[in-house]
């Protein structure tokens, strides 16, 4: 059975990207902001009891999660099945974002391959691996990795 060279390179790019993003995830960036904490705690609360941390959550309307800051409503729902099974730690809070940020590289590869060609797609994927903004948002618990993932997936 012949294994496609392109697939091997793409898997290597994904593994490198994931390793770079997950390496010392619990140490850098230091700490967690109140927005990140709000997403994680709401996701854990939704998983455990079906309510937000305020105790009044409902699917209809999704903006019923009342917080003091303006937060994306879908993020705690996407995090709930992932974070719900894990212990609350800084590493576990940021792990889903790291996964989505790494998968975003594969989506960028597929889009570029479809629009241009394989060689440019591999270069685009490699650039995305070391892109400072992709690296930064892939290691934080903001809604940006989820938003970018679903925008590019669409």
C-alpha cells in the first residue's frame, strides 16, 4: 500500500503545530483572564447541571447567559462536552482551544489547495503553524479559535 507523501507532510505539520501549541500550555501565557475563566466555568456548569453559573440558563434564547461582560454565547456550549469530563486546571481550560487552533491549520491547507495548488497550500499551512496570532489565540481561552475555525470551515 502506497502512502501519499502529501498526507505524511500534512500529518507532520499538524503534529508540529499541536506540539508547539500544547508545549508548556499551563505555564504560558501566565494565568487566565476573567473572560477566559467565565467561559470555562460556564461550560463546566452547563455540563454538570444544565445551567450557567447564574443558574438561569436556557437554550432559547442563547443570550440568556447573564454576565457582566459581553461574551459569545456559543463558546460555553462548545466547551461543555470537552471540559465537562476534565478536571478544572489551566491546561485543561486551554486544551480545546489548542485543538481547534491546530485543526484550523488543516482547514487553511484544504482551502488553499482548492483555490491555488498543493505546494502553496503546504506553505500556507507552515506559515499558519508559526503565525504569532494563531499561536497566541491557540493558547488562550477566547472565542477567536472557535470563531475562526467555523468561519473557515464554512
